[in-house]
């Protein structure tokens, strides 16, 4: 049983660049400069470019909501998108730019009416891997329609080189005991708060993936210091899909990725940890992350 006392806590903030542009004008948008994502890992393919018009907020307000995954659809007054798979480039090369007017969602974006200066209105471009709304962000930038400005070019920033994301984790000092010989059932049904300390509503936050990793030669302090790399730093990692509505997983069951059976907790020269994630949430950080103590 994983309890609140076993779960980690985290702090997150975003600092998103802003570029002034000519208002009411069809802008050229390029993302060929995105080399690394917000976690400073190699960027994945850019599959979607999204335009969000957000009313009654400052840029700081938008950054705070995005950092904690709290920007809701009702706060976005206009949404348009561009799926890169629907476009073609010369010689089959990946598409790395488009025009603002090419973005649509039911209807096409009209820069003359959809992109104009307005008090307390923010315009955000979001570059994502995958096409699920708000999920898989690789980079982002505010665009600002500014009177007298003639710039019509927007270059998406490399999220790592511009330090968009600041994220820190504090792991619990209370590990979860799990029997070496089994059973290996991990249950998080009694968790009441997410990693940011907000009330956790399982009807709103769907936890659908569990990862169990072993880190040879590493301590919990090592994991905490390099938390954004916990997936790539694992010596071995097993992934399990969680059926809708279920709040536990049996590690003796099949892995989600078709891998072999879970090898068990025989390794002792390192640290075991379990992460419970929401694959459809805008914040990719685990909602639950606990150190496991096989015994």
C-alpha cells in the first residue's frame, strides 16, 4: 500500500519566452530549432502546433497554470492546431514550418480577427509530440501582437537551452515495504494528494501507467538529484498498464510493452522505485513516486 507519507513532492515553474510580432498578420512559424525538450532530453518529433488564445490572464498566470497542469479548456477562448503529418515537404523531409493561417480546428485561424492586441489576453504556441490536446509538450512560446511591430517570423525556442522548465523533487524518506517473494501488488487507492500537494481526484486524474525501475549502484538521493532522468537512468524498467478505474497493479501480470515477466526484486545493490503516471495529463511528471524496500 502506497500512502501519502511514501509519495514524493515537487515544485515546478515555467519561464516562457515571448516574441513581439505584427498584429493581425499571417505569421511564419518555425520549429526546426527545437533540439531538446523541456526535460533537456532529445526532442521527439513535432506532430502538432497549437495556438491558444487565453483571456483575463497575465503571462505569469498562464505559466503558473501550465506548470501545475491547471489550465482548463474553458480558459482558452480560441484554439487552433496544425498536424504536421497532414503536410508535405520536399523530398519527404519533415515539415518544420507553417503559417498561422494554416492552423484550424473546425474553422481556420484568421489572423485579422483571432490575433489582435487585447488587454489581459495572451497568445501561446505549443509544440507537441503526438496530437492529444495539451499532452507531450516539447517547447512553447508566447507571441505578442504589438502595434508598430513589423516582425512576422516566430522561431520556437529550444526548451533546454532557454531553461523553460524548473522542476525539483523531494523523495519521501519512508519507503514502501514489499515482500521479495510476493505478492507484488502495488495499491495507491489511499493517496489523497498529488505530487504538488493538491487534492487528488481519481475521477479527474486517470492514473493509467505504472513503472517499476531498478537503479544499480544508486541511492534515493541520487534519484532525487537527477529526477528528470529517472526513466533514462534506470538499469531496468518494467511498465504496466492500469485498467480504467483500477487503483492497483499486480506486478506478476503482463507488462504493457510486451516485455518478459517482471524479474522480481532479487537485485540488492541499488534502489528500487515505483512511479504511477497519467499519460493523458499535460504535466508528464509522475503523480506518485515511491521508493520500494524489498524484504
